[in-house]
């Protein structure tokens, strides 16, 4: 699987709402030429229709929850995964129970102009999210370079603890 992770797409921020983080990260992605006009609007609409918050409490009760915002391929100009670690959790609707909100600490923005790659990207992320040890390790990392190494080492099949 080619690397969709880029160190320049790892962010730390402190938004108050999902829409605020969508606008902030969407603006950066647009500035880098990775997404097309309408990307942010589409993210906001898609999140309203199909929530992306993922409750990780079935993996371990105290793991940070994640969200996987994405939109249709027509709004993307390339393939990438932007990783956002929030300074404070914010509420997202739960994808499995949309009437409920969960507090999310990480966002993984899927930028994908090839529809057939979406399932591979989601599958890779789910492999990480359902591994308690990996998620605990991720939550300890405080530097974009460390987070980048974390994800790229997992892509190559090496354990972060082996580095």
C-alpha cells in the first residue's frame, strides 16, 4: 500500500466544534492543492447525513475516540490522510448510533480521488483503531515526526516498538 501519510499533514489544534476543524483543515488541504472547491461544504453536509465518530470503548473503555471525515472523490485532487490530534475532545455524532454523541480526540481526514482506494484506506485505519496497544502508543505521541513514524512503520509491517 503506498504511503498516504505525510508529515506535513499531521496537525495539533484546539477547535470547539467539528465544523471549525473541518474549515481549518479543509483550508490547509485546499492550499496544498489536495482538495477542490466545495470540499469543506461537502464534509459538513456528509457529516450531518453520515456521522463519522467512532466509539473505541469496545476495544478498551478509556481509549480516545476518533472520527474519519471524508467526502466524495469529486472533491479530492489527490490521495492523502491528514491526521489531527485535538488538544481537547470535541463532540461528534457516533457513526454506529447517530442519535448519540461521543467525545473525539483524533480526526483522520481521508482525501481520496480514487473511489476504489477508499476501502483500503479505511481498512488500514480500522486495523490501527482496533489494536489497543497501537492506540495507546499513538496517544502518547506529541510530535508530528513521531506520529508520522508511527503510521509509516505500521504501513511497512514493523512495530513502532521495534524502532
